[in-house]
C-alpha cells in the first residue's frame, strides 16, 4: 500500500499558513486522497493547554521550559502522525520544529541547543515556507493579540527560518493571491505524493 506524504507549511505569523493548509486538505480530498490537517502547537492536549496559557499571556514560563513543552507537544503526536502516514493518509501540517527553533532562538536561546529536543522526529517530505515582509503581515487582521506578535521578534524569526532553510524547501511568496498560492501548493503536493508513495517513513530530523 502507498504511504501518505508529510507536507509542512512553515512561516512567520499571519502569512496565511492556516488558510492554505485547510485549502490544501480540502483540495486533496476532492481529488480522491485521504488527507488531514494537523496543527502545531496542538492546544487540545495537556501539554497544549499549558502552551495555550503561555501564548495567551495567562501564564509565564521561562524560555527553556516553554521551548521543551513545544517540542514535547510534537513528540506526543509522533506515533499518531506515523500511523496516519503508514495507512496512506496525507498529513498537511501547520508549523513544526522549524517554528520551534526559530521562535525560541529569536528570543535569544542558542540555535543548536534549540534543535536538540526535536532531533529524530519524523522528517517532512515537502516543506513550504510562506514568506512575506513583516510589515505586510503586521497589517493583516488580528496581529498583536498573542505573545510573539511583535515586529522586532517576527523579523528575527524570519531571519532564523531562512537560516534553518533546507535545500529542498519551497519558498512561496505569501503576498500573491490566495488562489495563486493554492495552485502552487497543490501542484507540488501532488508531485510529492507520487514520489514518496513507495518510500519508507523518514525519521531522523536534524540527525547527522
Ligand atoms: P499559531 O497557533 O500557529 O498561531 O502559533 C502560535 C504562536 O506560537 C505563534 O506566534 C508561533 C509560536 N510557535 C509555534 N510553534 C512554536 C514552537 O515550537 N516554539 C515556540 N517558541 N513558539 C512557537
């Protein structure tokens, strides 16, 4: 049986990741695939509740502790993610370990230290980086409500994403129209679905 593809959308806040991720799931489903959306942080778990309290500024935690909670929130999902992929379901994932490192390193933590807790996680088969100038994303609705939605921090986060960028990432201009972006994502996702169908699952994120 063909395995599912792990398709990741990364980017700074308000770059349209969640909209595009949902559209991609809907499109793949219409095309006859089994596809589900998976969002990190997953705020529904016990760890996710702590993360949500932190992001909504109800609870303070030191930078190291919250970093490890975000990572634990990915690790607690790893078997479920792998089972979906093995059963042939495609995963469209909204944020992952790259966000984990970019946001924590932007606050001043050491980049290599930040990567360590996520070493060995499942590797995405396809990563889109939705990129746009921070000034433009700040003008989008809702910016400024949560903890990290500040211009200076987002600028550092963007630089760090570009530093973490892998050679096979697809950098997408997030200022294009929703439909233009959607078409690009769909095309690349379909290609990846074909290519990885008979491949083993890839563990070993950031493992040497
Ligand atoms: P979202 O639900 O996608 O809007 O993400 C909430 C906020 O949390 C957003 O500002 C990005 C940040 N974030 C997402 N994942 C991580 C992570 O793993 N570590 C840290 N420090 N921040 C993250």
